[in-house]
């Protein structure tokens, strides 16, 4: 087995921003003067400042990871509408280029002149905490010293996608700066390792996979960030060995996993249910990869 | 103790075949002519041809074809679907403009990945990358890290895409397509020819592959990612240089160790010019002793799934100790300063590099190496 000695890391800073693009054309452009690009710029500037990276001349060791569940759905809907109404050559080539990449990542890199490793990962759930795993892997394996992990979701709306014209676009992104733990606030949690998997789906195999995951727990403290359904299933399987933490919920009752995890492990975390440290197991609400973070509080 | 990541299976779903042997023999044949596109209206297009493959344009065909290819790769590796086998996919084919959005299932971009992991009965991690033309190369990068972290016993990794009307229109509007067929690195190149298909590789830790006594196709020695942070569609060479240096560093190699570079080489004026500069900066005085070229003149540009296909090609070159040529280049017409054929008195191909660039300034560099007897002996202890 490969012996990996991960570099201890910390969640140095985070921002949780909503954005609103009022005018239709703002929905589809990422120039320098739209509310979305301004929000991305504000987030990147704040995070680089918090990490004392604002003056760093060399940003090749800083990277950006983007994650989303639905991506830029409104852009695609807009393209689809113009295609149906006006034919194939009505497609704006600028928009076309956004249908096969995740533009917020580029926007963040350009905003901060960040030229380290960057990638765009798509998740099975909104605001998935899995993005932290990938950021920690890059730092742990020496590909980067710091990673900005951005989780981006556009609000679902009841209007048909091709009614995007004239409708404001709203959404949220939650961005975290991950870096060396000695740059974190004194007393903040230190992340020493991360694990990914299994991939869970609703259905009869879910409890089997949860059982396999929690069959052999060490003697440390174990938190379970999961829905009530999974809390009950895991309690049956492990005899209530894990301490359950319910995820925060949005106004429409959707679980907000990543922000909930940041509350436990983020720059302002004070221990709480973690005590002096342990493992946090994050189980996705329906579909997605389980992630496990081992951490300690100094 | 090091336990390298190795490649143990390859399968594809392409106009030229389904196996790695089909792929390699295809690259020894003459370049094909692309076919007229008949799946969506192309009236008024400057370019109306592509290397078509899928029998139908709908997402069901892509989904079924992707699953079949992934399953074939597992079979090539001698593996059955299992709980600790994960799935990493690079694909841009979420849906096409004008298409019913139900193809995206619950609205998730990773619907194709979800579909595959379910149909194949895998429980390992699912990783889905969409980063334009680097998507499946980036999927290989992530799968390697997942295995190195011991979060799976094997990763089924690859790409699958179809030629979408939105991309065909977009590249036409950008005048980035060659009216005849793509001629990467030619002095009078005019752009890409689109292609489509699926290609999957199986990655494992060497110790596990050795214990299973399965054939090891190559060692996945190193990988690097970067962003140009320059322009949404136009590349800048220093991004690829950074990714290449990261890949070399992670593989513990020097530029002079690389024998062949499979370039992104799309055939566009901008890409090939910047990539040529990048090779010059990355390899310096060693460039003249390295064979470099693009195979997109044979296969077409598979967009998000190109990286996986070209990783497979690079591995086959390593195994054959022979780099594919670029027969569309006549003497003196190429812009690359690297060699077009290996020095017959040289050391042979021990390490090869496969590079991918994409919109959004995305860059990925992958390095594959010949499995060395000493490495195999250490792993079998």
C-alpha cells in the first residue's frame, strides 16, 4: 500500500456569498462588471487576504477547485432557447465556450492571477463537502500550498428553463481557503487526513454500504454529519457509536452540507461536538461520495 | 514504500475499433476522410464534416455506449465490478442545445457518471470532471490521487463524448475547424476536425495488480494540472509548461527522460503555436532528441474525452517502443522543433508524456513509464 504522509492542513478562511444578476445579460456574461464576477472577485480577494497571499508574487502553488451539482444551468438554457428559436448559428460563441467548462473556476483564477492546479468537479448533491477532499489531496501530495475551493450553485426556479429571459439569476457560492495548518487561527482544527467513498445511492444497498463503512471504527471520537434517515440507520448498525450532527438547512429545507462542515471545522470552529478531535464522517443526503476527515484541535 | 499506480486495462468505442490493438493498428494506416454530418442541420456551415461514430445523436446511445466501454475495460484488466472499484469520468456531453433536459436526470451535470456507476454496480468513489478538452485527462489525474490515498482498489477512468450541435456550431462560428481535415502542427493548418467516442483505462496500485498476476500495461508515473488564468478560449504556453514541470517533478524525472510527447495538437493556429512554444520552454535543449506530435489528425478531436484516448495512445506507443507519425506533414511544413521519428540508435521509449489543453486555461500533463523489472520485483514481495 502506498504510504502517504499528508501535510496537515487547515481551513484558513471561508466566504459564503449570495449573488443576484438582475439584468438578463448579466446572467450570461462573466465580464468584470457583473454582480457574479464581482462576487467571485470579492471572494477571491478576501480569501487571498486572509491567507496572507495577497502580495505573493508567485501564485503557481495556489490553485482553484470548483464544484457544482447543476453547473451553469441558466447559460445552457439560454443557449438552448436561442438554438430552438433561431437555429444553430444564433449561438453566441462566447456562451458556447462555457458549455464545456465550468467558467467560475476560470473567473476565480483570472481574478486572483492564480496559476496553480485547477479543476472543475461535478457532484451528485448541491454544496457537497467532497470538494474539501480534493483540495486536501492536492495539498497533501505537494501539488499546491493553498487551494481555493469554490462550491457554486444557481438557485432552482419554478420557471421553465427557457423563460430565463428577463428573470434575475440568483445563486450562492461557498468558497474556502485550504492551506497549511500553521497559518490557521490559533485553536482551529487541524486536518490530518481525508478519505473518500463509498458512493451511496438511495435504495437497498445503502445500509449495506453504511455498515461496511462503519464496521471498524477506532477508539476516537466520531461525528456523523448526515440526514436523520442515515443517522437512524447508522445508529442501528453501530449502536449509536457516532455523535450525530444535523446539517444546516436552507430556507427551502435543503441540507447545506458544506457550510455545516465549515461550522465544525472552519476557521471559526471552537471544537463543540468534536471535543479535542476525531473523525467527521459526511454522508451525502441522497447520492454522492461519503467523505471522512480526521482532525484534531490543538 | 512506494506502490506506483499502473494501468492494467484499456478499451474504447470508436469508429476504428474497440480494443487497444485496434487503436494501435489504426494509427499505422492512412488518414481517413471525415464524413458529412447528418445528425443536425449544418446548412450555411463553413465546415460540414466530422469523424462520426455513435449510431444516434440521443443521450441514451451515449449512455449505453459509455457503460459498454467501461465494462470492456474492466474485462481487459481481468476485473469484475466490485465495491472498492471507483469511477472517474471526464465528459462535456451533459446535454445538447435544444434537447430535452431530462437527459440530465435530476439536473446534475454528472448524470452520465451516476448512470455508469449504477449500471456497473460499483461502489467506489465517483469523480466527474468537466473542464473542456482536458476533462478526461484530469479524470486520470484525480483517479491516480484517489488510489494513492487508498480510497479504492481500482479506478475505472476515461472519457465519453458525442459531437453536439452546440459545439459543432461553436467551433464553426469561431472559424476553428478545417474545411478538409485537421493537420496538427502544419504550417498551413486551419483548425480541428471533430471526432467522438469513448475510451476507458483501468488503474490500480502495482501491489494489487501484481498479486492478481495481471498484465501491467504501463506505470502511471506522474501528472500535473494548471490554469493559464489568461483567456477563456485562447491558450497561453506557460500554463502547459507549469503542468508539464509538475508532472515531471511528481514522476521524479528530468525533461531528458521523456522519449515521446503526445501533444494536444488540435490543428488550430493558436493551440499549436502556443503548444510548440511550451515544448520549447519545457524541454529546452533536449527538444531536438524527443519525438513529439499529435494524433488528432487520425482520430479527430474528441473534446472532453480526448485526454483518455491520447493517454491510451501514449501507452501503446510505450509498449510498441514506437511513436505515431504525422503523415499530413510533408518535409519542412511542420512547426514543431521536436523529432518526428525516434533516433534508431537511441535508448527507446522509457517514459512518454501526454498533454491536454482546454478552454478556461485548463492544462493537464500525464506521464507513463515502462514497468521496470526491479519495480515489479519489489511489489511482488
